[in-house]
């Protein structure tokens, strides 16, 4: 059972960032704006959040979980700011949304490296990882379920599930969700009944930016003790999760855990006895998540149910 516990815990570390970022991409694309910039926004969110933690740990003795929550807010705020540049280009300037997103992806790592070297003389930003929760009081003592979900965990894991629940309710049970989906499917029809399409698209992109920024921080915290201007391609993997999940929260959850499991096998195979004994080269394991991505997308993309107005600039004067 110890191997099962280890596998589930590691899968959580890799799946939760994918879940949060893919849900962010869902809000943007459901509003009609393609957000290829998820990778770049993740980098900016992780950079700002880790820098905040680094500064606060060196200056103040703040409780770790409170510090982590504040860093999440910082990462979300920076994510929104960065995403607004993409929103302005895509919505107001009617620029090609793929090119706009790609520009942010190119800018973000360069900026993170430059800023880190200006601040610390090296590009790595270290932090002290005091955020792991050895056992959640009471819940950690539950047989089987306790070791699986409530031991050796992080607050960010539960944040990911909270984001999933709120996203599902907001998208399908609120007026906001109905309007957002209408703007991604038929913006002219939404406009004809008084919905401000520009405002809804800005909101969708802002939510996407906030969640992508948080996702970048959530990726770094459980897996490292420093930030090196990279999130290992997770923004692009989150796009694959979004497509595989068909822009629906419940399917995105399944897709995130599938890819998270693939990433766990690639990164932690030495801790799984039967895989470690196979003698397969390390490079083969590292290829698994990306090969799985290609295979899954090859078989599922043809049945894609993307929002019909996705990527199409809206002109209020056209019908």
C-alpha cells in the first residue's frame, strides 16, 4: 500500500497545477479568446509568487500557510496583469490571438531571468519549503483515505479542488456562466440581448490569467526549492488537458489526473519498485507525458467540441 500512497500523492503534485491552469484556459476560450499564453503567465505568476515568498521569509517570521496564501494572491494578481495585455491585443486591437499569446510566452522567461539577475545576481530564486502538511488534523487519521489525501500534502491541493467546484458552478449554474458561454458560441446573439461581449471576454481572460498565475506557483511549491524561470512546459500541457477535457470541468479533472499520472511515472519511477526493476533508460520515462499527449490528441482532437466563436475577433458592427 505504501507504493499506492506514494503514487497518489505524487500524482496530486503534478495534476493540481494542470487542473487549475486548464480551468483558467477554459474560461478564456469559453468567452471566445484563445489563450496560448498560459505558459508565459504561469512563469510570471511563479516568478512573482516565489520572489514574494523569498523576500518575506528573509524579513518576517510569518506562518507558512498564511505566507503561501498571500503568495497565491500575488501570483493571481500578476497573472491578471499579464493576461490583460493579451486581452487588449485580442479584443480591442483584434490581433491574431495565437501570435499575441506566443509573444507573452517568449517575453515571460526572458523577463524572469533578467529580473532575477538584477535582484539576486543569479537567475535562481530560492525559498524555504515549510509548506508541506505532514498530516491534516483528524482527517489524516482516517484509514486508507487519510494517507491518500491528507498526509504529506499541500494546501494548494485543496485549493485546486475548490477552484474546480467553483468553476463548475459558475459555468453552468449562474447567469455569468451562461453569458460567458454565449459569447464563445454566438457573440452576435449575446450582444442582441444586451450582453457586453467585450466585457465578458475581458473577464474570461482575466480569470484565465489569475488561475494560470496561481497554477505556476502551485507547480513550483511541491516540486522544488527554487524557481529557475521555467514551468517545464506545463502551460502547453494544460492546453492539451483543456482540449482532451473538451472545455468541460468534469472532463478536465479526468484529463488532468491522466496527464499527472504520466508525469509522475516519468519523474518518480524510481520510487515505484516494479518500474525501477525494469531497467528502462531514464530518457524513455521522461518522454512518456509528451508521447501520451500526442497519442491522446491524435485520437480526440477530431471530435473536438471547441466553442464555435473561439479565436474570432468580435466586431460589434457586424452581424
